[in-house]
C-alpha cells in the first residue's frame, strides 16, 4: 500500500490536487494491487519457510512474481475498469515494490546470520539420533532460525557426534544452559528408558529453557516427519490430524471451489488434449486406473492417456521412468506439463479425492510399501489429493526409496493440514507446473 501511494506521489508530484484525489478514491484499488502481488509471490514459493533459495533463484522468482502479478492486474483492469489505478502509477508501483522487497529480503538474510536473532539450541544426546541434526540440517541455510551450541553426551549411551562439539556437563544441565545462554534443549537420546535426566530437565524448564523432542524439532525446522525417530507415542500425543466437522466442511468447500474454478478455466485445454491424443493414437482418450483412497478404499482414477494402450499388457504394475519408452509423443508433453492430470478434477468433484493431499498409489504398490515402509498406511487417513506437500518438496517418485522420502512430507501434511496450508500448496503448485519440476 505504501509503495502504491509513493508511486502516485512520484506520478503526480507536480499536481497536488490530482494526488489528493487519487488518495481519496484509491484505498480499495491499492489493496487489490497488494493482494495480487502477494498472491503471485506465494505462488512462486517466496513465503515457503522450509524451502531454501539461492540468490539467483530468489531473484528469478521475485521477477516472475511481479511479472505474473502485473499481467493478472491488467486482465482485472480490462474486466473491471473501475479498479484501474493508472498505467504510470502501476508501472512505478511494480518497479518500486520489486526493489523494496529485494532490499528487505537482503536485510532479513543478513539479520538471520546474526547470532542475536537466532535461537541458541543445545542437544541432549550425542548418539545416532543426535547426529541426524548434523547430517540432515548441516547447511547454513538449514540453520538460519537457530544456532547449534553443542551436544551433551549421556553416560552409558553411544557417542557418535564429533568430540569437538560435545560439551562437558560438569556443572549440571541447568547451569550449563544458563552459562551458554541456551533458549531451547532438543532431546535426542538413542535410548530413553533410564537415560532421561528428568530432574535436570525440570530445572531447565523452570528457568525458562524450552524442551523439544527431536521429532518435533525436525517437523518444525524441516517440514518433515522423520520416520526413523518418530515413535507411535509421539504421533499420538504431538497433536494434529484435525478431522473435526469444521475442518471437514472447509476442506470439502475448498475442494469444490478450487476444482470447479479450474475446470471452468481448463475445459478448452482439455478438449484440445483429447483431440491430440485421438489424432496421434486413436482411442481410448481417457485412462482409468484403480488407486487407493481414504481408509484404504479403492476408487477409479481418471487421466488423459499418455502411454500406448498396451503399456502394461503383461498385467504387471510398473512405475513410470524417466524417458519412458511407453509414452507417446503427445503423452510425454501432457505428462511434463501435468495436463494429463486434469480429468482428476472430476474425481475431486465426485468426492473420491481432495484437491490437496497425498498422491494416490496403486493397490499393488501400496501392498508392498505397507510392508517395507514404517507408517506408510498413515497417509491413507485422509483423501488423496490432486497436488500435495510432497509434490512441492520432492521430485517424481519411482521406487521404494522415493516413496519413503515422500512419506516424510505426506505425514507432515496429514498431521498439520489446514485451510491456509491447502491454499499455500495450491498457489505453489503453479510454480511446479510452470517449471516442470518432478514430472515424468
């Protein structure tokens, strides 16, 4: 809003009457500009706290955000002329906003590297679980919200982390935390039975030092649920998994609105895709496949056919691979651009799927993955989605290993899903489609 007002001042700096008239009639129009640019920035992942962008990537996303936001505003002004703020004011506002946000992000990045603005974290434990922080959160960008003070070894438990970062607990945990000005202690013991210094931990809590379980720490800092350290009791008592009536109603309403709006926009494209598939290889145009949905129930998923009709003539389910020879020329294009997924909008409207959720898998794969991967069946506690958190954070999966990695993000979503989270995922799916990330 300030940027648009500043742009108007520059535009009308020699005509104070026009400037005052603009300010008196433009509050709603200014809010529209702010809303469009903010939405475009969210769509390009600039508000995603768990994703680390390098400088070039950030600049590209920022420029594209303002470009797409500006184009969307021009379309709005054509449809609703009363919302127009003027060509000169809009151009100046976009230029000033781009420069200001770039400068603010640089300042925030520099401030994030200053020790004073980060939480000081001490890790209780120095074994395999504690060492996961060194291996999974090793980059400076992974630690921009916290500063790792060190590790405290627990007597009788294996020492895995380097000796250089292990602190001597000669004065007691509470006094050590006070001396090191620790804000948070992450409990990362390999064996908790008989190894939890409860009296010392209670003394820390009484002095204002927060205690955090390692699973919760990874969930907060990395946006994943780490299966190797997440025990059933943590999943039960850590909260989340909201299936209340208000949440079910808001999710269903979101599904209907999002799927309906996209279908209204995409139906001409869908007709073109159907014609292209038919011209290249004849019928059938649609491909139907059984997938596993909510509570393990089966449903029939619909897609545009992107492979030869005899792609699985032996009857054995296969994951798609890079440069899959079974794909047709049209099929390769629609898979890369995700156009083959558009018929699933009818699955969403019918209630088989949600717009946002874990991607549905085939029964043959699910049977195998349930046996090989811990907690895999937890992802079926809600409807599968057309897009999801794992699709934003991990490329296309075509193996048990990939499925295990994607499950970390799927569990994070089913545990923390909400209306705002769904909206953020929906917006950032635009970026995934535009940059063709993870498609095969």
